[in-house]
């Protein structure tokens, strides 16, 4: 993996970012898994929501492109099926009653390939239930990081955002172009508490390491301190850091 690619630390993810799965329990309720259904969990991470879906009696396959995450998922849940797989290159044909994804699709800048693969993976009338970062997600964090990095190194004019944060209209058009019927869509703000006094620093180390690794350790420390200084007045409240999340949640049916 090249130096500017996102690296996934499974232990940091499980220890400091449990909110990713904990805040999605109602998304599983929206999925409404049924006993005997076969369900694909795209971007399963360390497997917590895969287990939640399986607890309804469904047969679930959890996939993730990060081998570190899959190894941890297999350790966490010995009774479940997991595989390393790229969501832009799904090779299933009408195998699943539903496809589920939480907090993953904003990492993939080729949404058409994902949607096509999901379509091909679903049985007729199968459902696609997903939540991910939407338009305006982490604007405050991204702006502060951009400012801090440009201060550290004047050669940087703008830090590339590694994410894809679409609007309802933008993503809905892609779904309908593929042949899906979009039956539910909402874009909502969800200020999300982060774990610990170093919450924002841990968040950046987890989700922006593709940017930070370009700098020496001392420079990274200065960048993180600069970001904290900028964000403390708006995203630090009563001893807790918050992330300025905006989430896009959709349900689409294969017609």
C-alpha cells in the first residue's frame, strides 16, 4: 500500500471509535433482518454490526478491503463469515436478500462501481440499506486540518479530502440510473462525541493518517495541536470532543 493510502489500525478502531457501530443500531433496525435471509455487510470493519445483523437469524457475510479489519473481525466473532474484498469489484450474482453498509461508502470515490456491484449482488426486490457521510460532513475538522497543514508547510495550498460526501440528489440520481427505486433518504446533522481528552487527535490519527504520514512525528504533533486549538471553541464542550458529522441514510429497492 502506498504512503498516501488510508491505513487502518484495527485496535485503535475498536478501542477509541466504537461509536461508529454503536450509533448505527437503528440502521440495523431499518434494515430489519429476517431469519433465513442472506445479507452482505459491505465495509464490516471489526464485525460488530455483522454480529448484530446475524443475531436476527440472518446469514451474513462481512467484507472489508482492509485485511487488518477482517483479521480482527474473525478474532472477535469466530462463528461468522468474513472476507477481504473490494466494494468496487463485487463478484456476486443475485445472491443476497439485502446489502447493508455503515460508515464506509464515503471512503470510495467510485460510487457508480459500488452501486453496480450492489445491484448485481441483490436478488430481485432486494434492498440496499446504507449510511455514510453526506454533504457538509466534517467541514469544521477538514478546514482546521487544512489550515494547520498549510501553516506547517507553505508548499501545501489545500489538503486533498480523501472522502466522497454526496447530497441526497447526487446519490439518488446514481441509484435511479442503475435501476434502483429510492424509497427513503435523509441527510442529517449528528454531532458525535469522541472518546477521551485526546478525542480529536485520535480521530485524526484514525481517519486522516493518509495525510499525516507525509510529515515527521514532530510535525504531526504540531499539526494536531494546531487543529485542537482551532476547534476547541466549537467542538470541545464540557470535557468532551465532538465531530461535526452529517450523515446520509438511504434505502433503495432493486426493481
